């Protein structure tokens, strides 16, 4: 029997063809976005597996649209986080929830974190905009001066797959690296130190956020926490926007407490381009592109549909479903 999989975004032909060769049918949504709720409701009533993105809210009401005796058995997501899915409602409906293994997105997101840190610290966007506006009329010793990263302190909030790579990048740049995590870590390299959250904040010239959005981490970095950071510190967030209190962040920037912020994520996405953080002169804002390399997105899509197919075939779902040939250290295909 054909297993029918629906993805809320277009599926590349090379991935769809490989599934068809295995007797599975995959249908990607190629209509105007955001995807109408009615189409998503129709999908959960019709398909064996539905794979969404972080832009679709899979709440209890949507899940209830799937009949108890209907075909739907799997809810997948093209992300490592599942904060957009009501996990309790899915469990009550008897649905398997599958996510993309963090290993697949870790290198791309860590590299984007490093890029945001460098661009924010050295004021590169401001300098680029001034150059295009014709403001570079003569070399000036203190025009567009930023801050060195070498010799400064990097605080990594959450030492998972991404945070661990970011810590290594910071060390390679000559930074002093500390981190905080929920549980003690053993056998750390001599250059890496685990400290409590408040100690981490007080010592971080750059704070890089790498924790999932949960009930415990929502608003974790608020007014009190931002006030603990050293004067002129930078905040980099490539995790989830809801981890940082955006009003408190804006106030810290406006008050001169923070030197800048690099944000790839926001509490509400897509973020309004008129949002004061997007328009702020000391903020580098990006449209949630942490994993946006061609090969990484291919691997995410392939992993998501492969994991769903394994469940439908009665095999172990194995969260760490890594696509054949996956190599997290090499972006194998040119950008399109």
C-alpha cells in the first residue's frame, strides 16, 4: 500500500523521486504562503504523515481534525525544535512526532552564529551602508570602529550540538569561553569552563544563546539577566526568539547597556520589518536563516520524510535519522 506524505513546502524533485522508487508518495505544498489553515486541516485528515515547518502552528484544534480512525500516524517538522507543535495533543491522538536531528543543522547554524558575531562586533552592516551612501570621503582613524573578539569572554548559553561548535569557534578566535547547561559536563577541554547562569552573564562580553524554547526557557533572558552583562556586551541569538524578552532587549540597547545584538530569530515570525529591533542601528537582524545552506536544507528535508516513512513502515523511528551520505562538515552542493 502506498504511504502518502504531505510536506507544507515544495519538495525537491530528487528527493520526491527517491521516495517514489520506494513505493511512497510525497506531495509538497506549492501555493501562496502563509499556507491556508483549511489546506492544513485537509492534509491531517487525508495523509499518513504530515511534515510542517516552524511557520505552521500545530495546535490541539488542528490535531483534532485528524479522525481517530483516519490515516494520519506521523507529524514531522522541518526543524530541530518542536515548540510549534502541541506535543500533548499529538500523544493523546496517538501520533508520532518526528523532528530533524540537531546534528544535521548544527554546523550551518554555528557558522551563522559566528558570522553574526563578527558582523555585529565590527559594525560591518553600518560601514557597508555608509559606503553605499557615499559617506566614505576620507580615511578616519575612529570611523566605524568596532571591538576585537580576541581576548574577550564568550558565554555560551546551552552546550548542545550548536553551542559546542560555537564554543570551539570562540576558542579558535582567542576568546575565553564559558558555558552554562542544565547538567554538569565532565572531561571538558582545559579552555572551557562550566559556570552558573548568573556567573556566565556577568563575565560575558558576548552572550550566545543556544537553548530550545520550552516553558522553562521562555523569557529566560530578561531585564534582570541583561543587566548582569558587562557594559557594551553583545547578545547573539540563533536559537528561538522567545528565549529573550524582546522589550527588555530593546530597552537595554536604547539605554546603552548593550553594545549590539545579532538576531536570527524573533518571538513572532515572520517578524514585522517595522519592528524596532529590526530597525535598530545596533542590531543585525536576519530572517531565521541559521540552517540555510543548500545541502543542509536538503538533508533536513530528506531526514524528515525518511523518519516519517520509517514510522509508517513499522520500523524504529530513531530520532537520529541521518540521511545516507550525510556529512555535517561539508556543504557538498553549490548554492542555488
